[in-house]
């Protein structure tokens, strides 16, 4: 029997040998050095050439990782996906190498980071577990690797993120008194403290449903959504998105819908969500077989498979299925679906229907879930609307003033520096302020949301000393099991559960009637999810109290938009305090109101949000995002670009993101960019015509065209996607378009986009003698830039037009 192998020197030989035949290679080390990359780069390049999947994760703790090492990986191994853990000063020290060869997994864990000394002559201990030792431990290792690799604390390694890291790396080493640089012979390993914590979630108790002779019936919101999905099927869509507020039963909705299909794949990113979903589906369809695919279970041959996105996304497991094996694929918490982990799976499978379900509107964390579902949002209900229909409990929100100066804390892109934040949070006066607000407004059962484990433990200890019954519930809690904690809160044995992102997705304790936010709001998505934890209807519960500390932290002045059930309504008066349903109430400390007003006066929060979102997306992509990419992937509302800057190029000019030549083009043709950006579009026709012109290329797109010339392109574009035709044409026009009478289409183009646009363009566009032309004088060296930016605006406006129009029907 093959045994564990202890490797104390020349680990590089084992790594290179395994790399030679591996189809999957995963490396996770606390830091990487250029010397270490050079040792394994030749074998990795060969593996990449034969199509192996390569993922490399590292960290920035103590700034030991060398920027040159990252640059070498990006330059020499572009096929690999490389990500870096942003530690914020917290220890990060994994050392693991995983390989899958011919379906069998090898796991190496120990003390060796990715440096020459660690891989060759250094004093290192590493254990190699070959496949025969324990197959399950390799799968468990992969699951843990994926959880860290795609964690929200990691960033992609690319040109832009390396540039940013190099600046912080240089600054860190300038300020330290220790030796700053190592030769290859001098490189030493660092021994760190505890690994970073991973948030966990708890299974949701089975919801009570109306049962008659063992038949379950949908609740009202589910019935509405099912009717909408039925219409979607009749319209011959093959995918749809359902946005349904937390507490309305998204999982059971998916189960009811799934009865129409033979074989089902349900995908989620947490194992507890899979277990919960499996129980719900079996409750609806007890006659079908069900299984789980994750690090612990490999139950593939079933009617209903509940799969971890991380396990299923691995090449070995993914390719064990045929692309057409599943009739229905359901993505839970669909706002995650635009990440690489999900995209790999969605690109592989070809189901009869794809259903995405989420409680979080796609425009809050703004990945492009809309386009994944071909622009079809079948059903959407905001939690405010659900409250108005008495499907969720009303709330009373108290905004409590927090005089902490958060502006002095370092912002790490998605969160504050944890150590700096703790310095202001772990103070008795802060705990006293939180307790005072809680005692004043609380009801009976409270969840307290904290920034970190240390804050949760500190607040729990403080409250307990004051005579309250509380616990800190997190990934390292030993004294209470998750279910025991939930039962204790539900029965009244506990007053508060202090937690850290534990009750964000998929978990509900219906009896919870008080939510305490003892942390700055850093993500509007998470804030929305956490509010949903208190809105479930329960016996004896009249409403939910929300106690929220308001300080000058990021997003404090825009967080209240989550209470706006109709954000697209421009006619609605919007002030500092949002309007909520009659059975709800919002109340602020006077100081908190003044703070929000002052923040709004000092800066425009929407402008700031655009800049933050742009910078974050640029780091993610490794380059300047296009206009459409900003709309689809940035954490901001792209409509504000036109409102504040006239055009996307105007935005880039304002934030100094242009080269000297680009600035010349922008200043000379600013009126043209604004014309394309602002011309009215009740239909898509203008941009379709412009799209045809641009299809001729940078050198010819300004040549005049005729309606007859455009007609074939116009017809093909508007019939290639069913929803385009449905949105922009009446039934009669749709039938005519299907019949494709070129003369009628040409007449339509003549009457609508060409005549109307020429009349409103102030002379920039003319339509005379059947010739449509844009009048722009452009220098030869400026052609490509003018063409590129015009095309970006055109693509953005077409996408936004159909997206907006499709939303109107929901």
C-alpha cells in the first residue's frame, strides 16, 4: 500500500515530476519569490501548452511576495489564473501543492513556500499524500483551495494589480528597519500565526408549507413567479432570472418549477445551501433520487444533483458529465454567477433551461447576471413590495449616530484595514454606545452583525458582563453548535447572537425581531441580505427593529437606497431619508441626519461611487474597462456617467485616465460623443444603424449609407434575439420582420432612425437624397480612437436599451 511520503529536501523535483503529466495544477502559498517561480516555470509552461488547468494563489502578508515574481507569472504563464490574498495585516500562511493526473489526486502540504531555498536546499518538511493514501483528503483540499482562491479578500493578479502592489511593497520596505531584499541564497521562510478565518453558514430550518394529502402548494409570491416562468417557457426562452426578496421561499419556488424537468442540477457556493436545497426538493419530489457533489460526497448518478460550484467546476468532475446531461440547471444566489467559477460551468453545459434565483438585485454588486439570462428577468419583487403585500414583516429602522472618524482608516478596496478598525471598535465606550442603543430600541431576539471575530467576541463579553445572555457565533466557535445557538435564541435562552457574516445567505430564524448593525456597511448586497434575516413573518412578531450605527464610513450616505423599492422612478422625490411603506418607519438621531447631509455637501456620493467602482474594476480586469464592461461589472450605476460627465469618454477625461492623444480626440469631438450618448432612444433603431456603420471598420464607418444598404443588417440584428424583436416591435411589425420584406424594412429605417436622428443632431448628421451621413472631420492619427469610443457608446446603449425595456415588463 502506498504510504505518506515525507519530503525534506528538493521538493521541486517532486513538483516538476507531478506537473509533467497533471491535467489540473493548484498551488497555494503564503508568498512567492522570483527564484521559486523560475524553478517550476518550465514545467508549468509545458503543462499549459497541453491544456492543463493551472491556478496559483498567494498572499501579500508582510509584503514578502515579490512584485517581480508576480510579473514573471503573468508574463510567462498567461494561461494560468493567479490571485492574491489581501491580508490587511492578518497572517496568511498556507503551503499546498495539488495535482490531478489521470483522474487521481496528489496533495502536498508542509512548510515550503514558492522560493528557491524552500523548494531545494532549505530545512523544510512536506508530506506528500499519493492517491492510494486517501482519495477524500485530496477532494477536501481542492474544496478548501477554491474557497480561499475565490474568496472576496482575493484579487486577480494582472498588470494593474501588480502595479498597485509594487507601490505598497516599496513603501512597506522603505519604512521597515529589517533587511529589505534577499538574494536567492538568503531567502528564508516566515512562520506565521493563525490562518485567516472563513465565514460559514447554518442550515435553514425546513419552512412550513401548506400540505394536503402530501401535496405541497406554492405560496402567493411563488405562485406569481411560477406563472411568470410559465410565460417564459411559452415565449420559448431557455433561461430566466427570478429576483425574489429573502423570506419568500426561493428554494421551494425552484423546486416547484423543477417538477417540469427530468434531470436537475442545482448549484450553490456553500455546502449548507446544498443540504438545505436537497431537503426542500425531496419534500416537493419525494419520488426522485437526490445526491450531493462536494468535497465530502460524490453522489453523481441521481435525478437531482446538488453540487458545489467549486467541486463541479474542477475539470475532472465537470467532464465526467456530458454537456446535455441535465434538463434544468438552477443557480442559487445568482448574483455570484458572473464569477469565473460559475462561468466555466455555464459555458460547458447545454441544459433545456437555466434558472437563476437571487434575493439581491443584480445592480447592487453589479456583475452581469442580466446577460447570462439573455435579458430575461421573469419575475422581480423587492422586499419593500413584499412588505406592502404583507408577505414579509414590516420594519422600524433607527439610525444611531456614531462619532468615530472612519476617514482616518485605511481602505483596502473592499473593506477597512481590520487592525485599524479594531482599534476603534474594541473600546468600552464604543460597546457602551452600542448597548445603550440596543436597550432603547430592542425587542426580544437579536442578531448582531460584526466586522470580525474579535469584535464579536469583545461585544459578547461586554454584554455578558452587563448581565445579558449572548454568544459570539462564528467559524471558530466551540462552545455552541450552530443549531444549538439558533434554538437558544428562538427559545429566549439567549438575548443576542453576535456573528460575522454568518447569516447572510440562505439562513433564516423567523422569530428574530431585532437586527443590530455594529459594523460599517461595506457592501450594499450584504446589507440587503442581512436586513432580510429579520423580515420573515412569525407568530407573535409584529415587526422587525433595525438598529444601525451611522458614521462617516464609506457607503453611509448611499446605504439607505436599499430601502428604495423603485430606484428607477425619477419622478419620486428622494432625500436623505427614504420613503418607506406606511406600516414601516425610519428614524434618525439628529446628529446622524446632519452627518449624512454634511457628507452629501462635501462630496457627491454617486460621483465617488463611480470612481471607486472604476478603480476596483480596472484592478480586476488589469486594464481600463470599456463602457459596457463598466455597466456590466462595476459596483456602480452606469446611468450616472451620462448624468455627471456627458459621456464615458468625458468621465475618463475627468478622472485623468486618458493619454495625451486621447485627450486631444476627446476635446475635439466632445460634442459628437455626447450626441451619441444623449440622443433619445425609445427604440433601438438609431444605434442599430450606427452599429452597421461601425461594422465597416475604423477607416470606412463615416462613409454615407442608404436605408436599402442597412436593411439586411437591421433585420438580422433585431431578429437574432427574440427579446429584441419583442421589445421594439408590435405583433404586426414582428410578423413583417419575420417575412423580411426588404423594401418595408428600408422604409422603416428611412422614417424612423435616419430622418429623426438627422433632424435632432444639430447638423452633425444629415439624411438627404437617400444618403445618411455623419459629418465629422477626423485626422488620420485620430481615426482609431474616435472609432473605438463611438463603438463603446453604441454597444453600451444597445445593451442598456434592451435591458431596461425588458425590466419594464416584469
